[in-house]
């Protein structure tokens, strides 16, 4: 039987996002929002360009996510002091207060997902997945599609 990494990662990703969405709904977030909050917490003042590069996402998708978070009161935009064309992103007090709970939910879901693995297998899985994400460079990032 052929190993289908795309299918397996799709299914795992879907299961994780479904559970995270179920848990985060209680506090008014979703699984896509959490990663933005976490990154802004780690890098206060980060710009939208950071997310485009970090997540390999289109500008329109990142803009939509950021605008949703601003509208919901989770983050605030502030013009950059060195370039007023660029906005810096910061967590609001609402987000700062909720972040420990959000992180706790995330850790519980991940622990549950990895429950079928030993501690060593979990560490190996995380290490291999991280290496793949950091080393795989799709052609679509570099070249136009083949006609």
C-alpha cells in the first residue's frame, strides 16, 4: 500500500482543528486565530508580512484573519513608528488575559492527539515534522506552474 503523507496530514490536521474549534468556541476564538495570537505574543509589534512569510499564506488570507481579530478585540493595529504604511500588531488586554487558557486548551488537545504514542515517539514525531516543515521548499514558492 502506498504511503500517502498528504492524506494522513490532512486527516490529522482536520481532527486537530475540529477539536480546537470546539474547545475555543467557548471563548470566542477558533484554531486559526490561536496561532496568530501566539505569534504576536512572542513577537509584539510584528507586521502582517511576517505572517505571510511564516505561514506561507496569501496576503488576502492573512489580512482577513488579522481584521477579524482586530474587530473581535483580540489584537490592535498601530502604525509603525519608522514607516506609517506598515502596521504593527499587539495583543489587547483581552487576549493577554485569555492566552493562558487558550494555551492550556491547545496543550490538552495535543496531548490527547499524541496519547497513542510513547514519550520518545512523540518527541521523534515532533522533530521529524519540524524538520520537514523547515526543509521542504515547494516549487510553487520559486517557479511558475508548468503548462
